[in-house]
């Protein structure tokens, strides 16, 4: 009988196994994250905008993801597309339908840089981006409104795995995932604990984080992304004391980049990766 209880207790303990700790991001870095590509110079979320970001030596290509009715992961910021003054959910359209509507809406987009003249593409899928750039660059991918797309986390992981992007330990990591949706990130952490995760926040005024917030974050996140206007040196220090990185968004002014660098921010999302890279080079 005693043996039976001992075995049951051991089985119970095994079932209570703690999830792995989040992987730390490389120390003393200032990641230049090209927000939707080099989107100050070419239409956002296009191959051209990502090519420019690579030429500008950004550390990461940032992209937002939605998912179509037929399961395609598409690189797009909004959950809806506007057509004839009506909003249609991406989740209600097939990839082909969405692509057609997207082209109708973006056909006239102009690029700012002459060198990026041919960047006027329509909608792109994650697959197209990964096929184009492969494992030569780093990706910082946002799951947008994942609650609207059941299974999005599994689909994304499978696609990254197919492209060999989850193999081995790269420094800095090849893939960082981000979301405003805590549950989605916690789900990913259970599925793939080796992927660094960034919890996104947006605040109207300076936030105050409690010990309990840090305890929660420390279970699944490597850091946070937060709107730049509420970031202070104290906030950065507070996150560092809790072992969490902090990446303000969206930072386009050189002066603000320099200030965040001096305060110890671990990276910035920027539409101007060229300026970010230059600031990083000069400040080092
Ligand atoms: O992902 C960080 C930042 O990009 C979040 O805002 O609206 O530009 O995706 P958004
Ligand atoms: Ca984003």
C-alpha cells in the first residue's frame, strides 16, 4: 500500500513539472528592430521594405501577422481590410481573396527612396518572406490578435520549424516572438520554451509595475516592448533588476534613440533602421 502511495505521489510530482525559464536575450545589446521593414522609406510590410532594412544592417526585421480563413499567415497590421467603405475581417477571407482586395487598396502606394522604386508590392505571406530571406536574417514577429485565429501559435511554430529557423542556438536569436496577448505568449512558451518572447504593452501614462507583474512575466517572457513615451531610466532599471529586457517602440528621432541608448534600453523598434544603426555605432 505504501508503495502505491509513493508511486502515486511521484506521478503527481511529475505532472506538476515547472515550465522552463524564459531564455535570456544577449546582454549589452541595443537591437535595431526594423519596424515593418525600413518603413520610413518604402511601403511597410513589403519585400522592398525588408530588403532596405537588411541593406541598412538592421538587427531584426519586424513583422505583424494575421491569418486568413484558409490558414495562411500574412504580413499585415490590421485585423480588417477596408473595401468599398466596408471592413472585412482577414479571418473571413481566403488568401487569394485578401490579396485581391489588398491590391485594389494599395495599388497607388508610392515609395520615398528612388532606390526602392520597385517595392510597390501587394500583400505578402510569411512564407514569401521566409523563402526570400531564409535563415540569413533575424525575425521579430508579432502575433496580432491571436485570439481571432485559433491555432495560430502552432501554425507559426510549424512554419518556422519548416524553414529551419528553430534549429540550434543563435546569438542573437534568429527568432523573437511578440504579442500584446499574454495567453498566446504563455501558450507558445509551453510549446517552444526556447523561443524568446516579448510581452507588448501600450500605456497612456507612465505605468507602475508590481512585484506580482514581474513574477508573472518571469515565467514566460524574456522582456517587454512598450510605447516609448512612457519609458524612463527608472523603468528600464526596474525591468533589468527583474532580468527582463525592454524594447521601446516606435522610435524615429535620433535624439530619442540616443537617450534610450544612454538609459540602457536593450533595443528599439524604428521605421528608420539606418539612423538606429548609426546611433548604435557612434554610441558604442
Ligand atoms: O510590435 C511593436 C509595435 O510594432 C507594436 O505596435 O501597432 O506598430 O504593431 P504596432
Ligand atoms: Ca508590430
